[in-house]
């Protein structure tokens, strides 16, 4: 009998290995279509990026940094200071610019998400909590057993800054006058109270180590452990388990008066839009049927229809299932197909980004080699999967309500020696002849200068350390036709860029301008530091760089009230001053990036380097400071009294007990 079981196991492993090695043995579904790539491809060593002429800088008394457009070698000691744990939150604070004046037509709330805890369990619980941590919070680096091995493993926190415009005080019915917030900003900063965060906070130690072997593996010639965003983002063991830690640290989405924080590999967390308190994991109103489902870390906005789309992938070794969710302006599933379409994808589909057009959703899937034995036994990403060195696949999926809803057509992207893994979509649209055009930031891991993975905090205190962990990036344009197949891919700019965005009103439509964070050393690898604006029609660019010890994050377009032009608004970004270890939000005119900030607003704490955010414009997201303050005080009181600390969430009906809360009840037995 044992012999028969062993024989069955060997045959099963053999079958897995044969089926997941690549895509050649996988037959696409009847509704998909795979096209071989054109033989006329351009290698990376010989491609000719489009030349963007640098527009002349505009001098201005408002410019408070080096000559506009100038850049210097980054101060990497200062940069590394941006990976320090935040030990205290901001409940609610009213502030004003330290330099410049805020425009009265900048109205709304800016949200941004990112990792902020690198020494696990280092936010003390409420004073009257029944559960006290076994270990108190410790400074970063003091206890190596509590340090995460990559910034992406840090627990997520959300920054919110409400720009009040010229909002004047009002007198209430009882005669009390509200706070005068004209020209000011209300700031909040809170950790997302994920289950994992709460468990580690209670224990005062690191409990989730499922990704540590992957983080310790060599990052040379791959994008697996990239800075700032790695390709390996979650453990391959599906569902709710201690191997897959949902840090909710990747992106904030505000839509339909709801605020979510996203992470690739688990459900999003719903947050209070005013106070940033955590309401719990969200199944998007029940559209996601299972609580152990995984959602992607990206949401795509359709500006024409005022809709938001999310996606999730049920990952399996030999075939995966793509789930595409679409919501109307009230955050309700659209009526067509109940707002959900599904499509089968070949092999193990590791997809972290997408874009939408009028009729389609666009995904790019790198071809992976899967080690069947490792997938069956451990599912650790670093040991289980590797890049196959084959053409990546672009999937064109019909959106719910479109003529081709749920249909998928798949084409190969010509291989030029670099996988399309970790592709960061910026925007996509359909041309008059039906061609789908999308711009994206592409990563080339083959340029890494070192051969090892640096797991020691603070990871990148020198430029050589950073180049050992970060890939070369560049701006590309792809074209594909749903019937004729893949057309072309072209490098628009070879500059080192990150976090590309467009004006949200141009999402899923033709865009002219792309905004991105840029490295200070041109095409050489360097961390995000300045802001660049590309005009893809005139082939011109504007850029602004701060001091060598200052570093900008993702630029975010903020609409100017009463202006519908594509670049008539403002660009917001969190700027980290690594010399003084403080952070501020800078405001630039989108029409004149090279002018530099017209206003700088101190945050009040040092906010670590982050990822993605959003700007909720208009009066809907311009709550009065008094209202935000009341909500924040209520949230603080609720947590102090234990209603959040002892955590029964509204998203889980019935018992109020979550699978991964069992660790708290059964302690170290699990």
C-alpha cells in the first residue's frame, strides 16, 4: 500500500512538472486566441528611444529648490532614512504651508498608502487593553528577529490630507463657530489595522515569515525582490494562512464615497474616509463570494462612465482564473453580468497591474517556469517560480456590458531579451481603428550591478546597494489590435522613472501627458527623486528635482476646480527630507512642473517611502476640519475602549471570528 501511494505521488509530481514548465503544453480555452509574435523585433541593445526635448525651465520667486530641471547625485544616506518605522500616528491635525500659498481652487482629499512598520509589532496597544504585548516596541535594527527583510513586507499605513480651499467658518444652530480652515490642510496618518498587524501588535514580535526565504534569495538579473516594488508580492499558498500576510500597503482607492486600501494577494480593507480607522476586510459588497479570495493591488478608473474596476486571480499551477469586477458610481455592481466576468489564463498567472479601455481590460502575463515539487511542498515564490525567458502574453478581456463580455484574446509580445514582468500600467485607450494603445513602465532586471539580495535594514544606504536591488526602468508604448494581434512596442523614454500617472479624467481615454517620479541620474538606476512630465504628442518633457537629500514619491494629479483641461490642475507628491527626517506634501502646477513647488505643507512626522495613492476632488471629499476631528476622536475612543482592539468586524457576519484570528485564541499552538 505504501508503495502504491509513493508511486501515485511520483506520477502526480511528474504530471505537474510537465504541465507547468511553460505554456507550450497548455491549450487555450475555446474563447481565447494566441498569436505568435512577429519576427521583426528590436533588441534592447539596439532600440532607439523617442527623444523628449527638455523644455526650458521657468525661473520664479516661488521656486524654493535648485535650478528647475537640475539634478544632482542622490544622497543615499538620506534616502535610507526613509525606511524607518513610524511609532506614532496622527489622529487629526490642522496645518498650513511652510512655504508658498495653497491655491483656493485646490479642494479635496489626497490619500497615499505605503509600508510604515519595519520592526514588527512596534505600535503599542491601547493602555487599557486586556492583551498586553510580550515585548515592547523597539527601534529599528535593535532586534533583528523583528525586522522585515524587504520594505514591501512592512505593515501599511495611510496618509490623508484634506485641502479646504477657501472654506470659511460657519455658525452652528447652537451659536458655535466652526474652525477657519481657509488655505489650510487637515492631516491624518494611521496604520491599517489588518489582522496580521493586530496579531503582531498584540504579541510584540514578528509572526509572519512565509516570504523570508524568497527575500533572502539572489535578486541578480530578476525583478523578484526589486526596490521599491518586488515581483514576488505574496506567498503562493492560497487563502487565509500565516504564510500570506496581507499588509494592505500598496494602494488607496476612493470611489463612491468609500475608501479602500489594497494589497496583491488578499482582500482589500475598508477604511473610514475621514478618520482612517479600519472597518475590516471588504468583499466589495458581497461581489467577492469567498473571504479567502485574493484581489489584485490595482483598481482602474473609467472616467467616461464613472466606473471603477478591480480584478483578482485564482492562481493555480497549470491554469488560473481571472475575475474582473466592475462598479458604477454608487459602488454597486453594474447590471450587465452582475458586474463580473471570468476568463481562463494559461499556467500560473502572476499579474499585479492592468488598465481598461472603452470595451476591454488589458493584462500582461509573464511566462513562468514552475518547479512542480516546490509548488506541491512549499509554494515559496523564490523557490517555486522563475522567468522562462519567453514572450510574455497580453490578454484582451471583454468588459461586462461590452459586445464581447468575458471573451479573451491572447497575443504574444515580441521577446527582446527582457520579460514583461512587473509592468506598471499608466493608461490605455482605443484608437479610431480599434487598436488598443497602452503606456507602461517596464523593468529590466538584467542591469542589476550586484549578485546578492540585501535583506539587511535599511537596504539601500549607498547607490551601489540600491542598484543591486533595483531594476532599470523605462517608459514604453504598446499597441495591440483585438483582431489583428500584437502590433508594436516602443521605448518612449529610457530615463529611470517610477509611478507613472495621468489626469484621472483621461483614464481609459486618449491622453497627452504622463507624470512620473524620476531618478536623478538620467538613464542610470537611481531612486525616485524628482517629478517629470512627458508630452507624448510634442515629444517634450519638463522636470523638477529637489535637493540631493530630498525624495519625491508618486506624483498625483489633483483637479483644479472649474478646469477641465488635461494639465490645468496640480501635481501633489510626498517629499521626504532625509537630512532632517521630516516629510511634507508639495504642490506643483501641472502646466509648469519645472517651476517647482508653489507650496509646501509639513506633515508633522517622517513618512516612509510609499507606493500609490489617489486624489478625491470636489466638495464630496472636502469635509470640514471640525467634522474630521470629531470622527477621529470617536475612532480613538473606540480603539481605547477595545472595540477595535478586540476586533469583531462587520464584514464577517455570524460568529465574528476570522480564520486568521485563531492565532489569537489558540496562541503559540498554531
